């Protein structure tokens, strides 16, 4: 690996359902896209495929659809060697990846289930890891809860970006995810980001009780609510309409 | 083994027809000799050529693409080291994306019913070992599709089908059972690529029949969808009989 081919920073945005992970993932991605020399891969691991809207990228195929087509073909008797299967999945994954200037976007769709197709799931995870190596930064918008932390794709995460609202439940889920993630070999940093707060006073109160290192916070934002409701893309970070604490987030990523 | 001889001669006839039609036309059929050494840097660990860096795309999934590899033990069927190009070269392609056809013809020795299936897999997969800076290739053997991207920088620096073909032929020649190899690239039009389809389809039927014999060990010919293919190809019948004998002696 050469100097300009260093391992990517891989950020997983996780937390309780409904705390605004997708909005924060979109703002984080938009902030990172400002550096046009950096290649960013955004992975939407939420089954609802919500991240495509605030990023304004179309989705024409999900990883789940690739898996289903593949399984249907195998069931019809269309088989091949393991190497051929990997090559086919790799082709389809690249085709499923939406690309804009320095952003690529991959939607996972329905999470992998149990059953007899664990080899396909395992191949898909390996291909996602291989694709990720081509980027400088990967942002994963995680599904709600702690389940995916146990999945192998999370082994590659370097930064765990936990999102919570002010609720005790939100903070507890974040703390649980942090505990489960501590055995992940590649993990370098974990922090909590508070979203939808009433203001600085609420943040001060939470700081006293926060079980984790605090990345930053954002207040409830009417524009995000409106854009979310209409399924419209977010504006560029920096235009001021959605105040995102860029410096604090960069500090978390760089430390 | 002469299983694919008709496919090879049909492909040759098609190229000859195109050569006649295109003589003096805007898209000549060109022939190159593969270079002994490929002077092009290898790709690094980052093997994706991004859309925003792409100069030319060949056989994008939205476009037509056909790619297959056929072999024979008849030395007269293969022009060793020949690269044939039907259509514009990489640096001459005006569009950002064009349909793509690729046919690899191999003359090999020692191909038998016992080893040809494994050898085919080896030869087919060796295209993934071609590593050229600014060149990315993805392929699905089962669909005979091949999709490549060539970066703007590589186009500017002169990556062309002579380099690409030479690199592919050099890689194939690493197998000592390959005595001669040639490659045909088609970029002329969707219709030209489509005309390779009948040969590719026949080729794939033979390969699918072999795959079924080797992987499923299902010898109930009455219920097999490849029965017609096996019946018309003596070498497939012979392969099936050998595998049946093997199965019976192991039971």
C-alpha cells in the first residue's frame, strides 16, 4: 500500500431508532465532501434506505436485491466456482454503486437474514470491504439498535459515531453499542453526538451525565424536519441554514 | 479437443465479412501483433476507476457486451499473438461509453474430457489478473458480460487495445498448456457486438452442460435441459460417459 493508498477512515453512525442518525450521516457526508480531494463512500445500512434522500442520490439497486437475484439464480441451477461467484457479485455491486463527483453511494436494503445462504452474505461483506479500500472515508448510516455491531462488516469500523437525543433511552442504547463495539479490532475512537436538543442548557445538563466522550451537538432544526418530510436533499453544509458543528466533528475524526 | 471449432470458424467468418464490408470505410478492421513485454505500470491496491475519472467505458451494464473464450487443439485455427480490433481504438472512441465484444481464441495441448472443465475455469479467470494502471475490469462469466473502465489519464497516456490485448495474451501464455492465443476486440457498434451473440450463446450452452456434469453429477439425461447440446457434441457425450463411469465405480 503506497502513501496515497492508506487505509480508509470508516465511520459508523449508530444509535437508537428515531434519533436522527440518517440526518447526521447526511450532514457528516456533506461536510466531508467539501474536500474535493477526498473520495467518500456512503453506505446506507438502514433498511428504509433513507440516506439517499438527504444526499440527493438515486438508488437503482440494493445489496439485498443483488443477494436475492443471486439466490434465485442458484436455485434455478445456475452455479459456478466460488471465484466466479465472487466476480459476479463484485460486478453487480459496482453496478449498484451510485457515483457523483467524489461521492459513491451503496444501499444495503434489508439486512442479511439467517439461513443457508451465509456464504453469499459472507462474500458480500468481503466485497464491501474490498470496495471500501478504494476510498479515503466511508460513512455507514447504521440501522437502529446494536444487532449490526455483531456483524462482521463492522470489524472494519475505525470511528464509532453514536447519535442520541436527550432521552435516557437514547443514551443507554449508545452506551450499550459502545460496550459491544469495544471488542472490534479496528476501532480507534468512539464518541456521542447529541441531536435534537432544546439548546445549550440542555447540552450542559447532558454533559454532566454523558457516559461517553462528546463529539458535539445540534439543536432541533425546522429545515431538516421540512426536508425530511418532503424527501428532499439537504443543502451543502456551510451555507448556514443547518448549523452543523464541523470543527468539533473534525476534531473527533482527527484525534 | 475440437468442441468449439465451429464456433471459432463462425467467429472468423464474421470478422472476415466485417473486413470486407469495412474495407476503406470509417471503421477498419485492424490487426496488431502482441508485444513480448507490456510497458505499462500495474494498478495499485485501489482497483476501482471512478466514473468521474473515467475516459472511456466499455460494455457498461446498460450497454451491450459479449465476452467468451474458446479453445481448440487444432493449431491452424488460432493466429498466435494476433490482436484484432473491429471499431475505434480506446483513444479514438468519441462517446464516453461504448458496447464491447471480446473473443479469446486458444490453441492448447493436452485438453481432455477430464481436464478441460478445470482448464476453462483457469483460463477464464486469468483475465482478472491483468493489472494495468487506469484500467478496471469486472465480468460475469455466466452472462458472458465484461465491463471495463479506462481512466482519462490512461487514455491520455496511450492505453490502447494493443497494450490491453498484449497484457491479456501474456497472462494466458503463463499456462504451459496454451500454445497459441489470439484476441478479438469489437467496439464498432451495438449491432456488431450483437452479431457475436449466436456464437457466444452456443459456447455458453456447452459450458453450462459441462458445469452441470461436474458440479451436480446429475446424469438423468431425460430430465436435463442440456440433453440436446450433449447429443450434438460428441466430446460432451464422451465427457458425460467418463463421469458416469467414474461415479459408478465409486459407488
